[in-house]
């Protein structure tokens, strides 16, 4: 049976896996709803409406997806197929039109986009705002800078378009664009700007019933960014607020994502057992949701955790699972991080010399991918292993030079370079130890997170 729900899903290009993940319902249950072999409950209708709204960014309501009265269904509705065909055709015309507009805009400098759009017939409209946000979402992982520009356009157009109604939907559309833009800026490392955008999004979501879930997502994004900035206490507070929203809306998948970041916080505090136990609790939910990327990342985290706990066999088992997952997903950056962790297990607990060669391979791969900060951290691992096995001072000095070059290219502040000079001096005087390299690694993490970072040699010696 060609149901209203199925026509809407297919015409918008919503994949079954996306719908299952976003709604939180089992694949077989969603299939039966799509083909009207089961009557959806009130909760299921609400979940499907909310999921479709988030996936399409349209002002979706129950009557758009379901026939809510007997008069709307049955064989006497001979015009039903024609009506659906007209709706689908109108939507496809809109998509072709907005795709052409965005394609033309993206050939021009970003600063001229709004001016060019204002000259286009109906360019400042809900359709263009929605199309820009959807295109930004598609580009987010491959090209976060382009996605960020499109999300900014989507938010500005949503604010300007006088035809967008009701007010609650405008809040959803404009606030969601800012939330997505903040996520793009997080990937680009612009944490402060991302937090400002989240404040703007939260203001638009607050008090709007249809934006309750979006408010939880904004709080989750804020907690994740604060974690990246080493504000661990503040991060935990916002993550707890997000968890409350996701629990109330029965979004078990995103609740598991919150737990993953909470475990990250424990890991950064050195509570490796607590982090491990919390990560493990998220696995059944992530497997049920078929969230393969987050599963792979969680397995990678568990590998790092067992590495810190001095359990190389367990670390290797988790890393092998992560590698297999990222290989299937063709995720080059995650594969490089996994190979880094595996090389470190090998260098620390198996074959030191061969492990150093594996670390060099991981460092080269990360550098080729433009992951300069991670490549620098691998160099520190190599220096630590060399010193652990009797030291090769000339090679460690070469690494110190490479650290300065690499972190400068990565945009690190000049104050950080003093730590590498300190390490080189210690190598030249014979005072360098693996423990000193571990302290330098902590300094690097601080410097990358704190704008006001200042090198303190005396404090470093006390670590």
C-alpha cells in the first residue's frame, strides 16, 4: 500500500536507516508503519513526526504523514493518488530550483551571497533557508568550512523571510541553522564563536514546545565543546541537562552519545576504570541504533583506555574492532587515529623498535591528512619510546625541531614552542626522561585549549 507516510519519506529522500536512528524505533516497526501493516500508537506518531521534522527541516505535523480520520482514507478517496502526485511534483520543483540557486551562489564570494540572493525571485524564503541547511548538513564531515558558510546563510535567510510561519517554526528553522553552524565551527576548532552561536540558538529554542529536543541538542553541543576546552566541570553540568531532555523525549541514542562524552570527561581526569565502565554501557544502545561511526569511536576510546590501564591484549581487541568498522565506513581520519593507537600498543608492550617504525608510519599518515596536531602528538610518543629504550638523543632533537614546525603550521601559539625548546635542552644535557615527555604532552593539551597559556618551567619540573 502506498501510504501518505511512505510517499513523504521517499519524495524527501529520507533513508530507512536515518529514520530508524532518528525516531528510536526498531527497523521492523518502522517498516510496518511505512506500509500500513500496523496501526501506529500515539507515541509512534509523535516520534515519526518529530523525526521527519528534524530530518527534512520542514514544518511537519501528524496530518501530513498520517490519515487521522476515517474520511481521509479508504477506496472512496479516488483523488488521493493525484493529490500525492501533485504534492511530490511541487516539492521536486522546489528542490531543483533551490539547488540551482545554491550552485550559483557557491560560485561567488561568500560576502556577496545575500546580495545575490536578494536579487533572485523569492530568494529570501523558507525553501532557500531549508535547502542551504540540508546542503550544509551533507557537506559537514567532508568540508566543514563550506558547511559553516551554508548554515550561516540558512540562519540569516530564516530571520529575513517574512513568509515563514508560524513563529514556532521560524524559531526551529533559524535556531537549528545556528546549532548546525556551531557544530561545523566545533570541527574547525573555533570553540568560542561556536559557544556564542549556541547561546543564540538556545534563546530561540527556549519555551517553544516543538524545539524541546533541539534545546537538548544545543546543550549537548555546548557540553562537548566545553570538554574540548578543558572546562570539565561546566561540561558535565551541560551534559546532565542534555541527558534530562533526551531521557524525557525517549531518545536513547542521543542519551548514549551524552554518556560517551561523560566518559571522555572521566578519561581526561585519569579515571580510566570509570571511563571504561561508562563507555561499555553505551554499546548495546549504539548497536541497536546501528550507529556504526559512534560505535567505532567508542571502541577506539576503549582501546586507548586499556592502553592507559596497561592491558595491551584488551586494547588490541577493541582497536581491531574499531579498525574493521572504520575500514567499512571508509573513514580515513578515524583509521589513522586507530593505527596510531595500535602502533603505540606495539611500541610500549611488544616490539619497541618495530613499534617506533609503526608510529613513524602513523605520524606520516596523519600529516598527509592535514591532522598536524595529532601528528605532533605521535612525535612525542616516539620521543618517549626512544628515551624509554635508552635514548637516541640526536633523533629526539630532530623530533623537537619537527614539533616546532608542525605545531606552528597547526596554528599553535608561540608560548607552546618554549616547551619543545625546554625538552631539547633537557635532551642535550642528558636530563630528558620519558616522564618529562609525558609532562610536555600535558602542556601541549593545555596550550591547545587555553588562550592564556603561559609556559612555566618551574611548574613543569614539579610534575
